[in-house]
C-alpha cells in the first residue's frame, strides 16, 4: 500500500460526506464508472483521497462538503420516496422547496403512507439513522378496519414470521375504536419493507391509514403535510451523539453544482443555505396544501389533536390602530 493510500479518507466516504449519495450508493457509482479522480476513471472504492485531488461525478466537479444538516418533512399521501420514478409519479424530492440543498431520505415511506420523513445532506447521518444495529424506535399511528382485541394483537408483540421473513416483536397499543375502524399506536425498530401492513394482514387486520409520528428522538408534532422544518445543528448533534463537523477531504471549485442537480438554485445560486424553519426555528419553509372537504370530514380522527390558537404574546397586547403607544 502506498503512502497516499494510507492517508486521507475512502473515496466513497468523501462522496457521502459531500451529500452525493449514501456510502453504499457511492460505492456502486464508483463500480459503474461514474467517478473520476484527477481525470482518471476509477472502478474500485478501495481508494483514499487526501483533499488535493480533483473529483468529478457524472461529469460534474464535486462540490465542497456542507455542514451536516437534518430536516423533518411531513410526507403527504401519494408521493414516492425515490429520486427518480420509472412510472413518472411525483416524488418527495419534486415537492421540496426550491431553496433546499440536495438531500437524501432516511429510510422510506411508501406511496400510501404519510407522516415524518427525515431528510439529510450527509451520508454519514443517513447511515447512522438507518443501521438496524442502532435500533431507533419508529412510532406510527395506524388505523385498521375491524374490532381488534388484545388477543389479536399479542402475536405482533411476540414477533411473527410473514412469508418466510421474521419480524421482531412490536410495541402495539389499542387506542380507541371508532365505528368500523380502530386506531393503534405501533412502535418498530427494524423498518422492513411494508412491515406494519404485512404484519397486520397476518393477524387478519387491514390497514387503511398509516402515519409515522416519530423516528428516534425526532417528532412530527404539529408539522402539516408538505411542510419542512430544519433541526438546529446543536440539537441534531446532541441527539445523535456526534461532534461538530471537522474539515473533510474532497475538492471542488467554489459554487460548483452537485451531480444530479437540475437548473439553478434559488435564491442565492448554487449551494445557497436554506433558511431554518418550523417550530424549532420559528419559520416554515413550505406552505401546507389546502385541506379538502374529505380532510375536514375526517378531522374527528386526526392523530395530532386540535390546532393551537395563536395568541399575541407582546406585553400590553396588540398595538392600537393609528400607531400610538400602548398604555
């Protein structure tokens, strides 16, 4: 092994840290011949880079790594969690605000599921949150058709095998019966493909609504469908147990666009920082879609309760018309 190979970081780690893709996806991009280092196409991820190299992905020079960031996103129904959909359906990434940087989703929510989806610009954070060994608890509000009893739910708590696939025991609580449907709170740690729907079907229950309300320490709260809220960096690092980012290897021209970026960023051009948003930072960056009559009719079984009435918390109440001083 040469001195250069012993120094620096693996090329896939650098790509992930720059927000190009997760480390595993970056390794595949390398094997597929989509990455060049100092003008030479590489086909193996077994390469360290020190920060002095010129790295190009899909013909675009690698952008400088951005600070680690994490967002909460309330995924609405009808969106797929993928960058490109072969069927031409609208994706989560098509619906994000224009001033968002390039982000990756932490896990997925299927087309007919809604609720909390975490987004990050950092492949290391994505991996940390997705690894089964970390065991982050995901909680869901689940509406099922039928009148389940405790005995019906017991196999879910103990764990069961569905189509040859073993599911770990779930946390399952019956919240209330509402006509022909029942609301459950379900907690899982694995996050397998359609795990809750498949497990419910195995005990004779049909899921007709599924809302993720938390992922580890991060809560959906009162975020409305389509809204995005950024977690403050200090809060994110405290919750994930990571230290402040240090300089990471990887070179790029200032303002270079990232691979896969389509069109100019706005406002502020390439690499513009999205403004903090949501309950944590005082501003929402995307207005929620207008509620339909069906939504209003279903307001009685919303899982997040009534909206909080906004009050004027300024001393002395609101200013009188005319601009005069308050007394």
